[in-house]
């Protein structure tokens, strides 16, 4: 399965898009509102006219770094 990293264009698209993909496909969520979706999921978004864009390489790297190297908690 080929995956793509996307960001929704606005908050309304994010809500609608996440809902539609959670119901009809698979969606992975990363920090910074970066989402990992399949090619089929992109078609679902396009068919429903939900705005999104491909996340840049830097946005994806930052999101992955936040997951892999979280900030230490201070007690």
C-alpha cells in the first residue's frame, strides 16, 4: 500500500475529512495535524470535495521526530 502524508486546508475540512476517512478507510495521525493516508483515501477526499494538500518533507520529518524523540517531562 502506497501512503501519502497530507494536511487539511482548514479546520472544517479536517473535521469532515477525518470523519469520512475513519468511516471508509484507514487514517494515521501524527503531531502537527499531519495525516498518513492511502491512495484510495485520497480519492474519497476528492470525491467529497474535501480540501487537502500533500505535507512537505519538512513537515513529515518534524512530525516523525516528535513521535520518536518526545520532549522529556519535567517533574
